[in-house]
C-alpha cells in the first residue's frame, strides 16, 4: 500500500493539482486585494461612498446598534448588506477571471496561428545521410541484371 501511495503522489497530475491549488490561493489573495483595495473604493466614490456591509434588519427588539458587528452581539440580525457586498465582490472577481481567461485564450490562439503560418523548416539531414540517400537513388535507377 505504501508503494502504491508513493506512485500516486509521484504522478504528474497530482503534483500539477497541488501547484494549481497553491497558485490559486496566492492568486485569490491578489484578486481580493484588487477588489477590496482598488475597485471597491472607486465604486464607493462613484456612488457616493456606499458601504453595504453595515446594512441589516434587526430580528430582535433588543438590537439597536449602528454597526453590524455590534448588532450581532446584541442579537439576531438579517445581514443583507454583507451579502450584497460579498455578491458584488464575487461578480467583480468573476469578471476579472473571465477577462484573464479570455486574454490567455486569445494569446494562445495567436501563438497557434503564428506557428501554422511560419512552420519551421526541418534542418537538412547530416552529410552521411544525404550521401546514402544519393547512393540509394542511383542504385534504384540502375538496370537490374
């Protein structure tokens, strides 16, 4: 069983998956920072500084706090603003990933098209192979006795 496990781990697709998960986590941090630190402040400035994260409906009469964090400590709340913020962040993230995948696909198509247009010429065979090919062709033309 240990040998089978070693063989499983050593397979390329398992390692590729591990690398993908690690890179995906790092990329997630970059995109989260892009959304939280760059895009959302611009959206907030355009729409007058809206901050949906503190929008909530108290589900208990004991809740009278102005912020969501404080209201959650006082009792049950319906935090629709936080959901809207997460939804907007997801849509922005999905759009960014869509644009990146589209860009990579476009780049890949251009590379494939260029490879088809400019096929590399095969290098000439070595001199000894050329000589043997000429001898073979001459022997093939010679009449059979």
